[in-house]
C-alpha cells in the first residue's frame, strides 16, 4: 500500500502516543494520492484522527 518505504508520519504519531503520552493525535495528509497506508495503520485506533486530501480518483482508483 502507498508509495513510501518508511512511513515517518505513522512512526511519529505512534511515538507521540506511546512515548510522549499524548491522548490523541491528528494526521492531515495533503497529497495527490490517498494516504491509504497511513489510514490502514491507524484505522482501528480511536486516538488517531486521519484526514486525507487528495486528487479525486487518482490512487487508489476508487478512493
């Protein structure tokens, strides 16, 4: 999924929650592609608000 080898945003969000004691984090992904990899990492974690702003129907095709 996605286009990154290392998802630095996901690592930073997880560290903020686990190591720095934040109760909630928000990730805003502004890119031509949907941030589906980041979404998948946190889709079952209610502490993370994930927002993806991307070009309509670019990638994945039905995003």
